[in-house]
C-alpha cells in the first residue's frame, strides 16, 4: 500500500474504505461480510475509513463499531459527515454536534479525524433545477456555511471532538466561492472519474462539471479525497443492483450505457473496467486517496490489486479522456 501526503492526517493510504458499500448502498451485503471487509482493509494497510450516517441509516458506522471493538484505533483515521441543510444560526452547532455524537457512539470512538458537511452547498439565491421544495433540507446556503457552519466546525475542533473539517459536493459557483473564502476547507471530496460525471447526485447543478471543482482544488492546494471513481457502478462490468423504483438513480444507469466504449477499451488493455476506473483516479494529480465503495472482501481485493499496478501514462489518460469528449 502506498501512502500519500494529506495535510489533515499527515499521511494517508492511497485507498480509503468508504461506507457506501458496507452500508448496503451499492447492493446487498451482510453485517458479517461488511465487518470482515473493514478488518481486511485495515490488515491490508488502509488507514482511513470514510463513513456517514446516511450510509444505510447508520449501518456503515455500526459495522465500523463492531469491527474496531477489539482493535487499536490510534493508527487509523476516521471521517464522518452530517447532512445539515440550511438552519437558523443558533441551531447549526447543535445539529452538527448531535449528529457527530451519534456517529461516535455507533463507531465506539472518542473523536473523528475529519468531519465533513454532507449537504450540498449552494448560493443563497440559487434555485434547484429539481426538488427545489426540499432546498433547505438537502442543501446548505453559503451564508449559513460562512456565518454558522465554519464557526461550529471550529468549536468542535476546540472541544476535541474533531481534528479537521471539510466539504464535498454542491453547485459549482458556490463550491468555488467556498474554496476561495478566507477560511478555506481543510479537505475536499471531489468526484474523479473518466466520465466527469456524478450521475444521480448531480441534481443540484444544471450542468454538473466535477472536473472544474477538481481543478480549483488542485490549483489552490486543497487536500483532495476522490469519490465516484466507478461512478456508482457505471464504470464496472455490470450494475449489480436494481434501479430504484422512484427512478432517482436513472442517471447512473444511463451512464452505464454511455460507458460501453470504456468497457471495450478496458478489455483491449486486458483489465477489468473497475480496475481501470480506479487506476484512472489513482493516477489523477494531487489526489491523496481514492474512496472505495466496495461491499465485500472480493471487491476490496480487486481494488488492492489495482493499487499495486503502475499509474496510467499520459498517453493512456488522454485516450481515456477522449472517450467522452
């Protein structure tokens, strides 16, 4: 396992175990298999676990709590998140603190090393293309972020409950404003994949452009954690989950159809689509760690094998990018 510089932790494994897979977000798994996956990840050199209450309604964090109950966690780094929304100033700290305490209890730990805002950022007057009636519950306005969220994060740091904080997705103009604000996020989660897509979670922006945010973080030296390397399964051999009855994940299945040339190129190069997708993310400049959505040890082993492979050449990266331009 390679380790890279990541300012909030000092050093981080090139791969991070994410909570989506072990929380049943990306297809079915069992509690036993999920716990075994966490243990296998740690024993293989992965030192960062990326969790959130939303991953299986607390299931991923419960899995971590069970897996770590007999383990020394001092060498591990753990991230969790809070789906905050936009709240009055005097309610922000309480909501963040309450969510954090519940996460700590589920994982049976005393603090997290990184606490992320899980609701997407928007400018105050921005109208969502869809779900605008849910705007205040699923997004956080910039004024709320500047005036209330950042001070609350800093207070949690002073109380010893978190070491660092950061943000993730949102409308591009809002994210760029946050990246360039006087108090910059200490870390960012950026979507990094050859399709430049965030699929079903891209409903905030009219025309999502993850690469724009990635480049801004690279230019401003904001520490980067890569998400969506396989774009919700679109860049794998097969979507191994059923479409949601509501149709809310249709963009991910549409991306799967659009990614057929990628699968053909992976076959030509003699590797699996998932392996090639992860190698693309691992080869991206200034990405400290790639967060995995695996749900079992078999999927994890393939990612570990991929991490041991060489990075893609500039020529290979360009050929991949040309598939979707």
